[in-house]
């Protein structure tokens, strides 16, 4: 039976980590004392849900967590420090502190150590998240105990909504563009000027017309989407930002 540890202190554990080709001890006291920490734990580095959704969204929402009083975001997995370091590089997870619970001591102390021998994983962590203040667990979101690897409540959005239901989350902005397009450059400059962090998707001449026509109904570049809504080309972006 998984254990909800709300109101209790986190386990007293020393983690062995590798930094700059040197071994280092990191204690739970160093990680939690005097801090507000959002922690999420998952079955394994490089595994599908962990890599595609769980970790990336916490990394993406890190600025919003910080604005709402969270000092650090920790990712715990029963993996060694070499694996966790490589996963952090692969994910470009610069906003997350990776915690290698290689011996499973922290996870066991949290009552979250489970047997995944059927997958060849051995002992791993059940998927959960928690908000910890000065070493004491305030809130836990534990995935339901059912077959497979449920991912329903330990996500970053659920945690941020608990901390502040009105928290401002980063806008999702995509610019479909073509190389050398002056209107694309103007649209991107406007977005940057208004504080929008965008992802640019350059489209090759051979596919640009069909691709843009399919997603936006227009075959000209740029085409800008914000939070799932089509804004349009340079002039439409200018009008949208002038509101």
C-alpha cells in the first residue's frame, strides 16, 4: 500500500552525485531546509512518459513555480547519477535539480518503492509529486494504484494549480516561417518585443505551401499560433499585440 506522508518530514538521506567528474554528497537537509520545494518522482530516466511529458512540463513551468514561491524543483528517480546526468543533458532540463536515488533509500522512506520486476526494472519509484516546505510534506499527489504506469495527478500543471490556481503559465507560441522572409522576421521581432518566447518551425519550399495551408488555411509565411489559436501573419500579429 502506497503511503501518503503529508504532515511528515522527508526521509533523512544522503545522495551520491557526480559533478564536474567528482563525487559529491548531497543531503536532504541541503535540499529542503528553509526552502519551498516541488518534487516529482518517476519510474525511470529515459522512459516514455517521463521523457515526453512529466519532466519537460516541470522544466517548462519552472519560471511560474519560481514566481509563486517555489525555490527549487527536484526530480527523483531510482537511477544512478550518471544516468540522471545524461538524461538531464538530453532533456535540456536546466531548471530541474536531478536527484539520483540509486539505492532507493529516499523512495523507500517515502513509502513509494514498488517492484517492477515484471518489466526488468527491479525496485523503482511509484509516480508521485509533492510540495515540501522546510522539509515537511505539505501536499502529495500520488498516482492511482492500477495496472501500468498511470499519469493523472502528479503532473506540473496540477501541482502549480494547487500552489496558485491563478498562476500565469508561459504562453505556447509557434512561428511557422521560411528562410529569408522579411515578414517572418518582423513577426518574430514583435513577439520578442512583447515578451513572447516562441518556437520557430522553418519550412522547406517544397512543403511550405501545403503544410501552412493544412494547419492555418493560408499558404503564406509566417503563420503564428499562440496557445493553440491561429493568430496569422505579420499584420495579424501586429493587430493582436496592439490590443
